[in-house]
C-alpha cells in the first residue's frame, strides 16, 4: 500500500511535544503521530511477552504496534457487543417474520463470533493482550449494549443497522493507523471487516424500506 506522507521521526515528535498544547486529534491522527490512542484515558491492550521470548521484530516499531493493538481492541469490543445483541435478537424475535429473521440473525451472529477470534489473534500477533471481559468491553465499546427489554422486530433490525454501521466506522478509522505503520495484514483485515459490515447494514436496511 502506498503512503501519502512520511511518518514523523521520534526526534520530530519530541520537538512537537515541547510546543504549545495541541488540539484534540482523532485516534488515527494520534497513532500516526506516534502516540497510543486511548478512550477516557484507558489503556486496554497491555503489551505481552517475557524475558524468555525474543523481542518482537516484524518490521513494526513498538509504538505503532501498541497503537494498532489499541485500535483493534476497540473493534473487538464493538464486534463482540454487536454479536451479543444479534444473538439476543435471534432468541427473542417475534412476529410474522419470525422464521426469516430468526435464521438471518443466526447467520449474522455466527459470522460476528468467528470474526472476534480473527481480531483478537491479530492483537496477540502484534505482541499485546486482547481484552476479553464484559467489564473491559463495556468501558471501550461504542456500540450500545442490547436493550434490557426485547424490542419489536422492526426495531431490532434498526438497532442492528446502526450497530453494523458503527463497527464499520470504528474499523475504518483505524485503517490509516495500520497503513502508516506498514501493517498491511491489519489494514487488509479491517478493510474486509468494513466490507462485511457495510453489506450487512445494507441488507438489514432493505428490510425497513417500503
């Protein structure tokens, strides 16, 4: 993948840090500048490893691996939250379209469940631990939790449209982070995830159109 601009050197970053307080940046801009993006001051993807293992040397520096792992952790949290919502709706959908929606939701939650493993294992390949608790996911997810009371079928579809579009936006936001670091596998994976979420949102949205 081509890069539109060169990544600033660590010396340039240090000089920049000595200047006036910068304006707030998006997570993608922060990571491209060599800082680890956080949400609410939280770090959600601590580095892994031990003295027994050799230092990771895959051509991506430590700061970039940390930034990418943070972004992937947010994608993972949103994907898992959307998976839970979709599985809940599979169980609780009612009405005249029960059969078709029950089957559709099962297909969708199965795909989401499979994707969480791919995302988490990429975080591990980058040398960081993947978040995997309800407490962690609830702190960093952008997709809202499933409603306590099951909504009507049409509202379920509407909620899932919004959920898939949200995950697509979050994933797309971190594609430049991976590209700037030369992490093509992560950029390609996030691009593929956006394709799935965009297509699923379109199919669900079509159910709401006259």
